[in-house]
C-alpha cells in the first residue's frame, strides 16, 4: 500500500496545479487520472482545442476579408479540415506532454486509472488502495443535456463531439447561447456553415452586462450567426446524417422546427462526481449536485477537500487553478486565499469579450451608486490599423470613492486587456489610478486608460 501526504483525484487545471503546488511545498503527492493523457477536459477536449480551431478559423476570416485591403493579393486559402484537425491535435499533445513533464520534474506520482474513496484517508485506483493524509477531489464537470435529447457525438453532439466532426456541416443548430455554444458556433460559421443559435432566455450570454451582451449579439449576427431567443427546445429527432430540432416560443407557445446536419447541445455543464463513493462516505452535497465545502475547501468529512467545477462558483479553469493552489497551501499548514470578486471571464470569439467584477445590473440590484467610464475602440489607433475597431471598454466605479467595481470589454485582445483591471481591483485601485498610469502608444490597452479617464473629466480621444 502506497502512502502519500496528499492525493488529488483529477488532473485538470485545478488538479494538476494543486499537485504541483503541493509538491513545491514539500508534500509527497500523487494525482489520479483515468485518461490516457493528463490535463482533464480543458487541455484534451475543451479550452485548448477550441482555441486552436478559433485561431485557425480567424486566420481564414482575415485572409478572406482583410488581406486584400492591406495589399496582400491572391486566392483565399481553402480549408483542409483533416490538416486543421491534425494541427488541433498537435496543440493538445504539446500541452498534455507539458503537464506530464511537470509531474516528473516535481516528482508527482501519476496513479493511472479512475479513483474512488472507499473511506477517509484511502483512495482506490483499479485494484490498488493508496493511503493519504489529505484527499483533494478535482474531478471537474461534464456537459449537461436537455431531457429527451440523445447525444451520439456524431449528429447530436456536445462540445467534445463538435471539436472532432468528420466534416464541416452545411448547417449547424446550436442549443444554448452561452460561452461554449458561441465560441464553437463562430468557428463553424467562419468555416462556411450556416449557424442557427436557439436560446431559452430572451438574451444571449446569461449573467453578462446587458449592454455588452446586446452589442455582442449584433456583432455575431454581422458575422452570419442567426439567433432564435426565448425558445424552449422540445426534442431533437436524429438520423445517421440529419437532425430536426423542435422548439416552442415562450411568448406565444407556438411550435416550430429547424433542420440541421449537426446539432450542438451547449446548455451548460454539471459536476462530475460519479463513482467516487461520496454518498457512502456521507459527503454533503448541494441541491445542484455540487460538493459542499467550507471557506478552506474542506468537506464535512475530515481530510477530504474539493475544488473547481465540482464545487460552487463559476466553472472556469483559472478559478479551479486558484483553488488548487489555495488548498495546497491549506493542507501544507499555510493560509490559502482566493478573491472570488476578481475572477475574470472571457469568450474567445472575435471580437473577444471579457469581464470582471460587478455588472450594471448587479450594482442596481444592490442599490450601490456607481459611475461609468466608456471608450470605443473606434478611437484607438492600433485597433483601426488592425481592422479591429468594433467594441468598447466599460469601467464601473464607485460614485463616491472612484474605486473600480467591475469592467467589461468587447474588442480586440479583451481577454488579455482585462487583466490590468484585475490587478487594479486586487489592489483596491481607483479609476483615477488607472487613468494616471502611462500606457504605451499605439496599443489596444490605451482604450482601457481612456475608459478610466472617462470615469473622471473625460477621455482624450473621444
């Protein structure tokens, strides 16, 4: 029987980061993973492969729409779908091999197989039992389907199947206008598919600042995505090559159908905790199927912790990473901390969309007085030169103290630009602090400074 200070179940972003940090803190560490490769959903069938396809399809878009404007003449490239898939797979392999190298470097044991917890202090992998002073559950999440819809990952697919289609569909119906549906929908729209998005709510991207959401939908519509909002999907009838989606409009209960070559079910994700034996252990769960934890990520069973998508909070890889590092500190006898008020969210379409902190809607609901500083990328020299002048930066600051409460960006490199605002918020900075910080010219980041200036006397270039 092997004995460890800590065993982490799951090698996704939360699990592998937790394992590395535990090892760095001098703990004898093992990580359980049943896949053939490390990295979990994110590296294998999620964040990383989707970004590869987003990048490739964006290059095609640039070649088709902007190259000639810059004097780059010639035929637009044709799509070799097999080669694009090979490129995506190579990107995955590079990343998963990187995690395996880090495990070896940090002397972390990879326990290959699916894990369960027969009792506190023990983890079973295959036929072997391993002892651990601390167990961290980092098993992530899986797609949540709608009732009555059968997933075959060929015609009716989740995000996993959508990343590995045998060919580019002529028509794709996306059920759900959240991050996954819009990212993958935009990939296939750029590659020539007719993409129709069906959403239960009356707006896309639930939880996003409403002004950004409306602008985002307008820009996606310009790119060819069509939207049917306020629609409840009733069923999906599929053959080997086609599918028919039946939905009902909530406003008048009228029923309609939509044909597709591929239906992508992107209606969110749910915690994946099957097979761990949590019920027999008496681990408390929430009514949403999440593992209940305290402020130190501990469950009600001594020595068992949980992080990432398996617990409450946004299902984001970087949130899981932060929790993984924090719980490593806790089990090593230190103090772990995660600032849940400063966790950015990003949608990697083009333009990108990024947010952190409060929205106008949450501030109004809380009755907090606030002011808005906005700046459009149309006034940014670098954005205009790069055909990326659509969108804007929006900063929300406390009306009396000027402290930054939240920020929302739709535009070029939004996912990178949001981080200077995250750092500012982490240090309790005011909009004026950001406005007084010198920004290099010409850069996209100048739009952030201009939005901060707009919280005061006004921007310079608007």
